[in-house]
C-alpha cells in the first residue's frame, strides 16, 4: 500500500512539474505534448487547427506516458493512463479548459480559443491507472523521422568568427 501511494505521488509531482510529457497511444509513435495536471490527471488539448496532434489517443484507450525532468530532461517515470475524452461544454470540460487556457502560449485567437477548442478540438484526460513501468536499462533513442529539411552544405568557415565578433561588441 505504501509503495502504491509513493508511486502515485511520484506520478503526480513529476507530471505537474514537467512542461512536456511523452505520450504513446496504441499503434502510434510517442509524441511530446504540453499539458496541465488537473484533478488527478494530465489534461491535453489538440487535433484541431493550430493545436498539437493527438495520434492514437481515443476515448477508452490506454496510453503510455513518460515524464521527463524539467531541469535535466531525463526520464523520471513512465505510467499507464486511461484516455477519457471530455464532452465540450460539460462541467469537467469547462474546468479542464480553464486550466489549459492559462498554459496555452501564443494562441492566435486569444480569449476566443476556448470556443474554438469546443468546436474544432478534443480535450483529453490521461488518468493514471496506478501502473508504472520500470526505468529502462539502456537508451531508448529512436531514429529521427524522415524529413525534407536538410543541410546541403557545410557552414562557411568564417561564420564562427562573425558570430564571435557580434558577441564582443555587446
């Protein structure tokens, strides 16, 4: 019983303090999501224009949540979550959106974003099931996803000197 309480406290404190969580839904790759901890669960908003994608996260599914350290970026804890989609306009949705609104940076529509979330986005609660995974022994680093963005040529030889001159002038 004491171990279970300690694990629950670790999940809550680590998730509260972390700015990002890595969430892996069934059949999807892990994705970094901004969130807010509210009433015992991590709440996320997404799947709408200008918001973060939430691939593989469906109502009633389970997800694996990995929490990193805010200062060092290393893995602190991984826990299993039950995904619950909140109904727009419900009391639970309003409470979660009020918390999320305070954390949303650079929203294009300012105060009207909650109305847009209700129309075009999904708000999910990731509720801990009480199951934590042991920390891995080795690295879980994955290959970066393919992208057309590449560096075609090496940087010019004089660029580091130019950058250093600008710093000295200040």
